[in-house]
């Protein structure tokens, strides 16, 4: 199973801290997760950029607001549900756009004290979405998606919208790779469930 992850965080430089998480599964599985923190220390530590682009979009998804600890518990439960749906030889591939996305999610779950996270984590394979999609077809498709979302309640720099854009990019890259006469690259084959040679 493939899931797409995006996060928003306080800043890139001093001490990045998680603000929100969006996770969406590949088309056909239809599961989504979104949560945003209410902890004032995190909100107060948000950079000027985050205050202008991220925080104004908070409060648009029902029941998403929670403490950082609760966000970790919700994340663990959501990922646990994905893992529980797997067959014995399957994994959840979590595709992110920036390495800090996964690091902050992993930290949030560890910080909430989820006892079974270490065993569940063995069934999850995080990797950069661009290893799956490349940059061309996926980039064009995600930019088109962002333009279409510009006036929606959640747009670019909202973790749920950005996770959906990663899925759109993957779908476009997969279609481009399937065109006649184009051999799939090893990571594209792996993403499609075929072991790379």
C-alpha cells in the first residue's frame, strides 16, 4: 500500500517542530488523515512564513485540532490501521516530499509513548516521493492541482492539500511511465510492487 505524507512545521532553521500532518492513501484505498496542533508553544514558535501561509489555513478540517501528544496517538492509530490491512509480505510505503516530513511524524509517535510503534514501524517503508515520480510529469500535475485548489478552503501549504498533491504527482508519473515504448525505472517498478533487479 502506498500513502503520501506532508507536514507543516514551525521553521526550517532553528528547531523545526511539527504543526500539522496530512496522509492520504493511493487511489482505490481512499483513506485520509489530517491533524493540526493547538499547543501554544508550537504556534508561538512558528516562523513569519508559517504565520502567513500555514496557520491561516488551520481550523478548516473538522475535528483536526488536538494537542501534540494526541496528534502522535492519532497518527499511530491511523498507520496501525493501514498496517493491519496488509498481507504478511506487504508494507506501507510512505512517500514524502522532504525528509523532515517523515522524521517529524516518527518523532511525534515516539513522543506520545506508543508501545507498539517499534514493531509496527518494521512494516512501514518511508521514502522520498521523487524516487517514485521523478520531477517532470509529477511536477506538472501537482502544480495544476494547486492552481485548482487556490480558492478552496485548504490550498498549498496545508498538509492535507499537499499530501493530495503528492498523490496527484505520483498518479501522473505512473501514467507517463506506462506509455508504450518507455521502460520503467527500477524505483518505478518497485513502487508498482515489482522488485527492482
